């Protein structure tokens, strides 16, 4: 491809979205800047192989310094396993530690490339994929009412599967995690109610209840448990062999530690969670609904590795898991004119089907603006994130254990202590995720320039603490 074709294609796929506010976030000049950076590397290294050129782009990106600053110097999280790339390249970076403290004592264990992470809310993406698979096979219609499948949810009126997929907010009178048994937790959930629309003005609609309800729809339609459905229709199709609800005892030492996470109460007292067994979800609602016994709820509870999520990303990109047109539907913004209020700042927060879509307010967007209009992202509270661009065939899998040995909430009340503040982590990590995706986009441009005889390659970089 020549320069003009490369730029025109990037602009075209960026604007392939029905939401006008998501278009033209990256200008032609911006794309030419990326192109020129790639061409400069080509010009200065004419005799190098493609693999060597890719490494030159990595060096030029200064990504390694950013990672060392973020994880090793500023200690924003103990460590991470990060993969990103194109259809032809997967670049994996392992940095920092999977454990810093155990039994109240310093116990450093370095991060490993096959570390297993608590995915937390990234589980919601699996729920969305499941519903779209069933819709694609004609086994349900997204506009169907919830009560058609789940008459025991008596308080949801004429709400639909579409409402659930688009984070229509619901609430329960009692906390689900206050239940003493799975049956009691389900009884609380079955009484879920929708918020009044007036209550939602300037509120973020993100919630856990909607995907919890969708789990029961998947089970009703498929006549399978949710765990069985996920295994047969997602894990096996994407060749994911290390994704679990229950982690085998032989693999529990592979789990990234998320014990020793701290909260500060309104009086400034430090509260610590330090006795959670490895393999038990960090989400107390998922635990109440049976995760320790192998029951998967729709909002959290899965554990997985970087390699497995890369396989899932590629399975979505290549239509092995979900038809590409349904994957594109998954990413479309469904929350136009709904706003989130972040620390006094009002801005559009855009959601697709249980995933993040591009926000026109780029500073707070969960999706990197230069990617295609069909890009989506999903995230978990524990420090997990995935980005899939099915058109440019770019993906990012970012797994960290940011809640281990860190303050996770109410840090504004902190007084004198030396615990690292992780309360702004989901926003702060964008400097890393966006840098990775920028490099992946440059890798794609390099491949477009070369245009032939491109071999698939995997690269591994280990950055020591």
C-alpha cells in the first residue's frame, strides 16, 4: 500500500461508526505523524529484517521506560503481563511481581508469563458474547422482554434483553453479598428493580446487576449451566485452556496475589483484606452467588491467563467465536446523551453491549481514539483490561494485580502511612495501554508498507524488578 492508501484506510475505518460524536477523533495529520515515524525507522535501517524493524519501533516508542517508571519506580501495581499487536505480531511484556506480601511478611515472587489473574468485571464481556451468539443462532431476540425467559424477576416490567446488554441500571433492596447462602443471594437478586429515569441524570449507568440477570437467560435458552455454556461456546472455540471458574489445586500457585488490599474508612482507619484464598473471586457478590463452588455469575468470577485472552481476542477478530458483524454490533455506542460524573467533571461515557465504546471526550475514553470505530474495551477492578479492534486486527491484553498491597478506596481520608495509593489506577494506566496500542498501530502501518511475505511472529520481553 502507498502512503495515501494507508492513511485513507485508517481514516475510513476510524469513522465506521453510526455515532457522529465518535468520528474524526484522530485527524489525517495525526495519522501521517504515525506513518512518518514508521518511515523514519525504515529509512534509517534499510538492511534490517522485519523482526529487527519491529524491535526498532519498540525502541523508538520509549515504551520500556514508561513501563519501568509506571511499575518499578512509581509502583502503580506490583506487576503485569501485557500483550499487544496485530494479526501478524504478538508482543508480550512481563514486568514486576505477582506477589509482594504473604502471611504479613515480605514475600517477593516475580511475575510469570503464565500467571493466572482474577478477571473481575472483564467476565461481563463473556456474558455479552454468549447473548450475541444465541441471538446470532436465532435462539433469542435481543428485543425480547426479560419476563419471557425469567418470570421470577417480577419487578422488571417490560424491560428487555437489550436493556440488560446496555447497562440499564438495576438495584436490589438488600446487598447480595450479605446473603448467607447461594439460595438467599439469588432470592435477593430475583427481586431486582430498575432505577427511575430521573435518578439516572448525570449518573454512570455501569452496574453489575444487568449481567447477573443475563446469566440466567443464557442458562434458560441453552439448557446448560452458564459455566458449561462458556466452556463449550467460548473457551473451546478460542482454544482457551487456562480459563477457570474453579482453579485446579495444581495451578493455584500460578495465581497473582490480590490479598492485602486496603480501604480507609471515614474515620481514617485502615481496613485490610488479607485472608482470601487464591482462586476465590475478589468480587464478594460473585462469591455469594457460588463462585467458590464453581458457579459463574454474569458479572465476575472468571480467572485466566494472558495467552488465553489473546486467543479470545484473535477468535473474535477472526470470527471463530462470534461472527464479525455481531462483534461490530457489540462495540456500537448505545448510551448517546447519557453522561457520567467523574469527580465533578461531566462527560459522555459510552457503552456498547456490556463493553466500553469510544467516548468523544478523549481524555477519559476507555478506547484509544485512533483505532477503528468497531473497537471496544472491557475492564476489571483487579487491574485487567482487554481491547479488540476487529477491523484493524489489533488487540491488547493487559493483566495486572493492582489491588495487591495497595489502597483501593477512600484514599482521600488517608493520614500517615506508606501504603501505595491505587484508587486512580484505572485512569492512570491509560498512559501504558495507549502507548501499547500506539505501537501496535505503527506495527500495522509497517506491515501495510511492506505488504507481502509477512510471517507471524511472537516476541517476549521480560523486564526485571
